[in-house]
C-alpha cells in the first residue's frame, strides 16, 4: 500500500465518521478517549440533573403531605365528635322547650356516653383511680388525706379524671392520696417524736 492509499483510507474513515485513531499498541488515542469520557460525563450529568429534579419534586410533595397531615390529621376524630355537639344542642333545646331539668340531665348523660364511646373508638381510655394504689405516672397528687376506709398510699378521691391514649398517659388524674387512718397517723407522729 502506498502512502497515498493510506491517506485515501483515512479520508474514507473521516467521511464515514470512523475517526478513531490508535496509538502504537493498538489502543484508542488520547483524543478519542477524552471524547468518550466527555460524552459519558455529559450523560451522567444529565442523569444526575433528572434525579435531582425528581428528588426536589418528591421533597415538595412530601412536605405538602406532611403539612396536610398536621393540618387535617384530626379530621376523623373531629367528624366523630360533631354528632356529640349536635346532641348537646338538642339536649339544651329540649330542656328549654320542656322547662324540666331532668330532660337536660338525661340529654347530657346520653351525650357524655356517646362522647366516651367516640374517645374509646380512637384508643382513649379513662384511668381508674379511686381505691387503686397511687401511681405517679397516671396520677397527680394534689393533697393527702387521712382515711379509715382507704389504705395508705391509695387514691382516696378523684378531682379530675385522667386519660390514656393506648398505653401513654395523655392527662394524669388529679387525686388526693390516703395517708392511712387518722389514729395510725397519730401513733406514727407520736412514735417519730418519741
């Protein structure tokens, strides 16, 4: 092959788009490798930009869902409580129409029963207090009283009912705690002074 033939062959390769040149070892030339790597880099950059845009969209949707959850998270329980409000309004109207306090008391008792049922439906349970041992995780002691009927360190009286949501105390019961019988208190005081 003459030198002219080599030039013609190279011209044909240029025309066909096959410009890959090789070095002495038969490897692609530095320029060809650089071009391939630049194309690969561009392709990866495009992939990254699409992924970044998808992530931004996901983040925006996730934040919107989170805002909606905070804003409307109580919607179901509130819908369940609306009939309770309706019944309270009916009880008040019935008491006004009949003029009797018994109708109001009955209406409020029924409404309280309905409300307690709704709360139970959502996992809210009242905390039993009176006569039970004092539990600082479920009871808030506001006073201590001497009692002949309630044992020492047991709840003697409940001023405000406490509630649990599943297994978590959401409001402790406000209670008075028994210090035992008044005669044993006098003996205890005398023994500690003596």
